[in-house]
C-alpha cells in the first residue's frame, strides 16, 4: 500500500487477509499481527485490568464531540472488543485532556489525550489501539488500515474502501440527534465492515 502509515510501525509477522487492494500494491492486503511485548489478549483479560481505575464498573472514555470517522470507529472498537460497558463522554477539543485527568478516564482523538489524533507513529486512535491490544486479529488490522486512510488528511488514496467510509461517516451527525446515538447507529456500519473482512456471514 503506497504511503501506508501502518506498514512501517506494525510488528513484523505477516499473514494473508482478503485482498481488497490487489490493484494497488502487494502489501495492501498484508496484516501484521505479532502483538507488542507484554500485550494481553482481550479474550483472556479484561482491558480495564491494564487501564486506569473504572468508575461504577464503567471505564470512562473521553473524546471530541460531533464524531465521524476515527472517533465513531474507536467507540465501536472499545465497545465490541475492549470494554462492553464503556462510558463515552463527548466534549469540546480543548476540554478532552482536562476531563480525562479529572475523571481518571482515557481520552482519544484530541490534543494531549492518551490516544491523540495521531500518535508518534502517525496512527489514529483506532489504529493505535488495534496495534497495541488487538494485533492478533487480521480483520481488525485491515479495518485499521481503512479507518486510518479515511481519517488522516493526505492518506485517502491509501485504501480503496476509505472513500466510502469517509463519505458515510460525514453523514453521521446529519442523521442522529447526538454523539451517543451516532455510537449506537454507526455500530451497524462497523459490524458489517468487520464481518465482510472476516468472511463471516
């Protein structure tokens, strides 16, 4: 995949996933799945065991309001694979870091958040969480490539599915009353993408 930000930072082991990119380069359909040192599998551990203290049995996750591509995708990832009881707090960009610190939660896709809009490797929060905790799942790795391309400026051509995801995501705030409804309704989109990539029915 030309210019793929994920290719240079993912661990080294390569396995095959469905070839959605056969016309734009051989590495577009390679998922690199070795976990980082010390990584815990979500199938054996609760994610909150390695995160800040949960409040009322629900980890708090804070991000910018008016969610679209990466933020909606990250909310889906958290609820489906990391913390099914997650509580999402949507605030203005400048409030994310302070609310994160005050609540003991985890901020994402905002300045000075635990998972910023782009980390030191250039990854969006969705891709960073997949690499850090879920790199054993090739479908999530491929989905991370799509989200990364759709969300990060200048990377839209890095995956053919990015255009469609970006276009759909731009409509999220137009058909929902608030970000909580977007989280609920956008889950169908990401469930479908994940199932399609996984080859599930």
